[in-house]
C-alpha cells in the first residue's frame, strides 16, 4: 500500500507543479526574461562565444561582477556580532567582535571568566 500512496502523492505534486508552470508561462515579466535569455544565447552562438567569454567582457565593463562577487570585501564569512561588556566596578565599557581582547583578558584574570561573561550587554 505504501507504493500506491507514494504514487498518488507524486501524481498530486505533478498536477500542482503543472498548474504553477502554466501560471508562470502566462507571466509577461517571465516572457520578457525568456526572450532576453534566448537573444543572449543566440548572440553567443552567432559569435561563437561561451558564457565564460561573456563574463570576461562584462567583468571588463563592471569589475564588481568578476567571479560572481558583487560588492564583497573578499570574505565569504559574515562578520561576528559586536559584543559590549561593561565593568560594574569601574564603569568601563569594551566593544569587541572577538573574545581575545586585551582589556577583557585583564578583567578575566582579575575577576574570573564567568564574572566577565555576565557583564555582557544585550
């Protein structure tokens, strides 16, 4: 019985996707994008160029699109969140993105790691 249930689920999924596809095919914006895609491919074929060749030309026009990286600083890893610590004894505040901060390390040596961690502001 599991196979028949699987069959009917997949049949319903195919019908749903078919309806969504028909709806997309009626969308004018999609029609314009598909026409653009077709024209670009025809132009590449006419001049015997590959997508890589086109990217090189576009990269010469706008260097920010080279290697698919637009407006990035060269790092794919997001920045660590900024953490703020306030020393209740002195009122001094420290902001850092990492845990190896000189002042924080001094506080940890003097007051203990758990105490300093509890000073973190939200």
